[in-house]
C-alpha cells in the first residue's frame, strides 16, 4: 500500500482515507511488536533452563569459569562451543554434545598442565639466574676470586676484575673452578 498514490482529498486510490489507513497500519505493527516481545520472553526463559547456574545477563562462558571437570557436564552446547571458540579450537565436525564435552575436557586438562609447567619454568629460570655471572649475565659462574673467596663471575670477567664486586677487596687471582 505504500506504493499507492493519494488523490487531492487525502484518500488512497483504493478508496480508504489516509487517516484510517495509517491507524490500520499502526495497529498491525503494534500487534507484531507484542508477538516479538512474547518470543523474546520465551527465548529468555529457555536460556535460563539451558544455563541453570548463570543469569540472563551472563550466558557467556570461559575456561577460567571452570573449577573442575565436573562443571563441564552441566554446560549447554552454546557455552561449550563458546569456550572452544575463545580458545581457537575447531569444533566444526562435532555433531553431539558429548563430543564437545570431550574437547572442552581435553582443553581444560591441557590448560592445567600448562599452568603447572609455567610455574616450574619460572622456578628453573630463577635457579638459572642464580648461576649466571653477575657482570656479563651470559656465562655460568665458574671462577673464585682470591683472597676474598667470592664466586660471582665467570672466568673471563673474573680475570678482568681488579677488585671484588661484592666486598671491594683487591683481587690477587681469579681461579677457574669446576662443579661436579
């Protein structure tokens, strides 16, 4: 009806006055809006049924939300897919929920292992830093400075020292040592 032309007396060529036509149109659109609102309410109710632990505002899920593997079982397919997508895991071939659960379980276990190994790497790095020459920070400490007896440098740096970097005592000799 939008394409129809109006005559001079504000009547559509179909014979219906413009004011009546606009009221009919607005009544139809109001009914459509009410139907849309009802559909939205139903979708929100369904979202609550699918995600028992989460509110309407928080339907998103991430790997950090999981406290154990048992939490994965209670998640919806949508949440499982979101976790996989956020962690760049391809789930395109998964047709069943159990397949998604299996992938999220594997991702969770790998994440736990990575966090443990990261802590171990930090600890090893601290130990390695303790054995590095305090002057060049490249080579391993393998030299004792005599007369004071401090071991803080590699042989190359130790031979260039005129005084100990720790106690400022005069260095008589730098002796290469071996750890067994």
